[in-house]
């Protein structure tokens, strides 16, 4: 395999990009550091100048994924403003779009077993992305009396779990799951049922 052109300083990124390709093709535990080095066109010894092991490499891929994810979530939220409902629904759709466009990052973030607390940098950017979802949930739930209002973190976690389930089962060609409905429709209807249950949208929406 011909070596990729790189200069001192971006070998680290070349290894991350190689890892993302391997994660998408083989899963987060289906490749070795030696394979990542080969994919990047360098010797295995070169990897250890930047990463102590495969988990460190995957963690960096996850961190970069969360950077993109946080920007995508923020953009979706902003596009929905000034409507709290539009912003909330947009973040759900953006989650699905992110999973489709960045499958390697998505797997590193949510399916690799790497904790978001593995490094301070990873924890910080993951919290930033989560905060956008919580803000969208908080905005929308302001109409619920305070004593009956679910915590924004719980509210957003429910919708995050719903979005994740739709992605895992129906948007990434899971062999054991089929649906006659597009993933976008499943997600939109699921969010609608949830919001109607909270009294946040009228029954006929």
C-alpha cells in the first residue's frame, strides 16, 4: 500500500482517519493497531508515538466525532429557532443524519465501549453536545407546570434513546430488523407520541 503523504504533525490525524475506515468496515474491535498503521502507510512503531493503544486511538476518533456532533446539534437547534418545538424536532432529525453521514465516528462514540470520561477532552465535548439536546428539551418543557415537568436531562435522554434505537435498528441496515416505514418517519412519529403524552403538542399534530 503506498504511503499517504504527511508531514510531521499530521501523522496523528492520518492514523485517526485510518481507524475510522477500519471501524466502519470491521467494527471497533475488529482491527489492530498494526492494521491502522498499514492503512495509514506507516510502520506499527510510528503509531505508538501518538497513541498508547487501540483504545486511545478510538477515543480520539470519538472525540473528533463529538466535535462534529456538537456542531450538527447546535446548527439544528438554531435552525428551529424561535420555535422550541421546531428546534427540538430538528435535533432529533440531526441525530439520524449524523449517524448516516459519519458512521465511523458514530460507532466510535456510541458502540466502541469507550467511556466519554476516558479523557477530560472527550468528556468536555460530549457534555457540550448533550447540553444542546438538554437545552432544546428545557425550552420545550417550559409550558409544563414546574411540579409536573420532567428534568430536562431526563426528557432529552428519552428522545436520545429513541433516536439511538431508530438508528441502530432501522437506519444502519441491522440484519434482524425491518420496517415498512422510513427511519425518519419512525423517529418523527415516536417523538410526536412522546410529546403528546406530555401535553406539549395537540392530539392532531
